C-alpha cells in the first residue's frame, strides 16, 4: 500500500531564487506529463496495475533495474516489450533455462571464416532494455553473468571490456521460489536490482477488458514510439536533479541503520541500498511532478527497494520493514 502525503513541508523545497525554482518546476511538470503519456499508452496492452508500471518507469529514470515476481501469464513480459516500443529503444529478450551458459548472455569471441583475428559476437545483453525472462530458472553461474552489466553497464569478455548502450536497463522476471525447477537468486544478484515488485492478478474489470481486447504480445509490438532516446536521457538527467533535503537524507540513513540492529534481522541494508532508496525516491517524486523528495516518497519506495535486501533470522522478512518505518521518526 502506498503512503500518501497531502502536504509536504515547505522546507523540503528549494527556497532559493524564485524564478529559477519556478522554471525548474515548470520543466518537471512538462516532463511528468510525458511520463504520464507513456503510462496511458501502456494501458493499451497492460491493465490494472499502475503501481507496477510506475515502479518500472522509476527504475528506468534512476538508472536501475527491476525484478518482477509473479506467476506466469500476468503480463510481466508485456511491460518490457511495451516500454521498449514506446521509448524507441533497442530490446532483447533472454529466455533463461537450466542449461544456459554465461556466454549465451554476454557473447563471445570467435574466428570467422577468412578472418585472421577474433571477432566479437555480441550476446543479447547488448541492448538498452534487456528482458531476463524467468531468471531464476537458470543456474547461479549464469545468473552471475549479469552482475557486471547491471552494476557498471559493461561486460568483460576474454579480458576485453565493452560498454553497453545508454540507457541500459534489465527487467527480470521470476516465478515464485516454490515453483519446481527454480534457483533462488543469491544476495549479490538481488542487491543489483533497484526494485523487486510483486505482480499479481488484475482486478475484475480490467481482466474483463483484457478478455474483450484479446491482448497478447503482438499488440505490444504494434505500439508506436512517443519519445526518442535523447529525450529519454534528458528525463533521466532531470530526475537525478530532484532535490533531496538534508533532513530527508538523515531519514533514509536512519531507516537503513535500523535494519542492521533489528533483533529479527540477520543481515540489514548496505550503503548501496540506502543510495538506491534515495535514487528511487527522486524518480518517484519526478513521476509525481515534484522537484523535491518528501518523507512520503521514502515510505512509498522503501518496501520495493529494501525488502529484498534484508535477510531475516527466520527466513521471512514480511512485516519487519513496515515496523521499522513506523518506528523511525519522520522528519519535521
């Protein structure tokens, strides 16, 4: 459930030059409208879960990656295809299986006929949006092929480093862990995902509309772009410039530190997790048409950003983070 905050304290805003702040706010509002246009267009093929769509867009704007968890058939793949189409970005899909090798993801060097030197055969990771479908159906060794790509937007093959396209985003899907034939993602892999979002079944009205429209993946491929790469990069830059008041930074730090001392938590959130929460909250505020972050943004983002980074002592972290958020004092 999202934490709603009607009136953010004025002290969180930029109280400097009024004209400059007004111009920046106008720019943010224009950009926010463009983002809303993307969501509206995605409704042509994906219905019923706007919070999931907004989390995916927030991950893209903050330079992060997202892990979508849900049973097969709830539209996880549709989200990735639709986003790539609307933003006119290169797209590759990796269908993970238990016999895949790391080179199937990153690529490899080979001698071609008539060539005296090694040629690079790029793997599917060389795309702006990479759909890692059913990532937990492959072995941890193959999963680890994405670690460098997700952290540094590059891959190293035979000692040679190759940069990945900009922007670069991994949208991974996974079936629930109890499904037969799955491998749990290791902590190092989970920590590379900015968000972990559960995708459930759509509400009744939206599911009825899905049946009426007879939506499938081919409908996503018919979407026409509404933004080019350069415009998207400018939005990403604008989202990173959203103001974060020192009191908000202290609030984030106190939440993160509280996870490390909680009696029911074995392993708390790292500094990287705190940075992830900050970036995600900036992107969320940007999506909401604001140029400053509020405590409500932090609370909205904390479950999707931090839950998968926590290891509890009994193996289930559900409810612990909510307790921490209730106990940590809000900034005034």
